[in-house]
C-alpha cells in the first residue's frame, strides 16, 4: 500500500471511501484488531489504486470469516487501569523505496484497559481525568528500554548524553506520573498489546495479541 508506485487503476466496482468509512467505525468501536490495516487504507481514500481495493476486500473476507466472534469482555475483580503504548518510528522506511513518503511515516497507538477490559484504542493523545485516580491502580506497560530508563520510578531521571533535547518534557511527564501514582511496568515485547495498532505483525503474534485483547 505504498504511494509512489501508481500500480493498476482501481476497478471502481464499489465506493472506496464509503467502505473505508464503515470499516473505520468498526475499528473504533468493536474491532480493534483491524484498526491498523484500516488506517493504512484510509490514507489513500482520495486516490485509491487496485491494490488498495484488494486490501479492503481482504479485510472484508477476514471480517466475514470471524463474523461469529466479537469483543469478549471478561473483567477482573480489581478496579485498575492499564495502558499499552507503542510507537513505530518510520517503520516502513526502505521497505520498497527510500524516497516513498509512505515509507517515512511513523505510527503511534495505544490500548487502555479497565479491569482488563479494552476501553480505548486510538492513535492520538487522549486526556484522562485524574480526579478519581486515588481509588484506582494505574499502570503503564512498556517494553522499550529507553523509555524505561527515562521514566523509571527513581528520581532524578537517568538521562543519556543526548537526552537534553527532550529533558524538559520528560521531567514534566515524570512528575505527572508520580503525582497521579501511575506505575511503569516492564513487559516482554510479545506482551505489548500496542503493537497491534502500529505495525504489521506475523500471524502467530497477531493471533496471540488478539486473543489477549479480544478474548478469541
């Protein structure tokens, strides 16, 4: 789904923008497992090619094959909030062409669960109300070693030689984390639920994260 290679023209057998709109609604409400691929297709809503139409059809076949599934909510007995953030910095750079603008795009996304149930999955910054955080346990699950060093619970921050370029924002963020009693927990990369919103995953990894997030 790259931009610079025109490829074959679209067949136009269906309204591309209309289908993308419907899929975006599903991805934002009940189907977090298709959020990344739908967002990729949405980039070309005003200039789709045949490959983009084929991608939508493939998403449709996936939804048809899993139509008897859903978002299974199985809350734990403890009221807690967990966040799984992830970022993919120019993850497609050099995939087909270094000059392709689509290859230089970075993706960011996260999943927020309440009592182990997915509540928010989104690709932009979202504000959280902190008035009632004293009655909840809030944890951020992170697998990036650099982020863990900068945002660990020890004060002052463990900066690296190049950290001065973002030291001010980092110190502010750390202070907010400690003020609200948010825990930063290290997890294995395979357990990072945020990966499903930022990159193409191997089938086994995708199915594992989907089961943890959606229950099937």
